[in-house]
C-alpha cells in the first residue's frame, strides 16, 4: 500500500486470474479517470500479478493479503473510501462462492457504517441466480452472472448473426472501440424530451469522438431507446446513456 491514504480507488476482492484482464481494462490508456486499484489476495494459491515491468497498466496497483470477509483486511484496503468494490467469485469455493460473497458484502457494509460514511458501490460476480436476492440484501449494488450473460448472448447471436462482435466492441476499452458511458444530462435539457437531447448531440457532434444517445438512467432504473410513453422528459439528476470512442467532455 502507498504511504498516503487512498480515496476513490477500486478494490478487487477474491483475487484470481480473472482479475488480470479486469486491471488491463480499468487502467487502459484511453481511460481518463484512472483510479488506483487495491487487490485483496486471500491465499498463496491465488493468481499471480505480472512483473512490475510487464505492463504500464499494473502501475498504481497495490496488494493486501488476507481474507476479504475480514473487516480488518477491508480497513487496510480503505474500503470505506473506495469508489467501487468488485467481488469476484472464488473458483476454489465452487457452489459456495455466493455465500462467501454475501459475507464480504456484509463486512463492507459494517466497515462503512462504523466509519459513518455511505457504502461503496459493490459489484458482485454471481454464480447462482437463486442467490441474487440474498446478495442484494447483503449490500450488493450490481450482480453480474457470467453464465447468464453467456447464455443470453449465445441465444441472441443465433438470431442476429455477428452480435457477439458488437458486444465485444462495446465491452472492450481501447482507442479503437466504442464504450458505453453514463453522464449527467446537461442542465439546459432538464425538462426537455429524450429526442431533443439526441438531436442536439447529433448536430454538435465531434467527428473525432462522435457520441450517440442510446438511453436514460433515472432513480427508477435504466431505459434504452425509451418510447414516449415510457419516458417523457428529463428530470434533475437523470443521466444519459451514450456510446462513444472515449469519455466525452460534454454532451452538447
């Protein structure tokens, strides 16, 4: 860990080989708001980090060894000051991986409560769909099931050929691919309609980084390409879901 107190960093729990490509994405050269990363390595059997000189993506990456369900270990990682926490499913736990993730979620919430701060945003790699509600009650904000996504993507690719390539493009962080960004709606468009913001963005687009409006995120959830009866006008606090080559400085 560095000799200063980390804030707004990313904590990765249950470190294993799946975390290596995640770090490469989080620290890709195109990422503007690059954040320090702390990985919690529970055992000597966990995946190894590449050598320090192997890649610049592994700079500003720190290691804390110990059980991520232990509150002392979480405090060492400054989880109460983290921007996000990612809980990977531990392959060694197999069908019990969700149970361990639930314990980690509860420990994170306890640490943040004791520090009298809001809980960090927690993303969990879920294993069983039956455990989604338990994970949410434990404090998980987002639950991603690799197996569920794989099945849905395979089904859609069977109907729309080439769709797998589209998703890979959107999920790969690089200067040559598009990514999805969620940004605040400009103040001047609060109270206006979805298509009005889309039209303004199209008219004022930057040819070096064209931005396309694809959805809206509100306190009630996210809607992609909403119909007028589903979403009428932007309210204060709403966010625009857009596609772009890199994070745009402004939408209009």
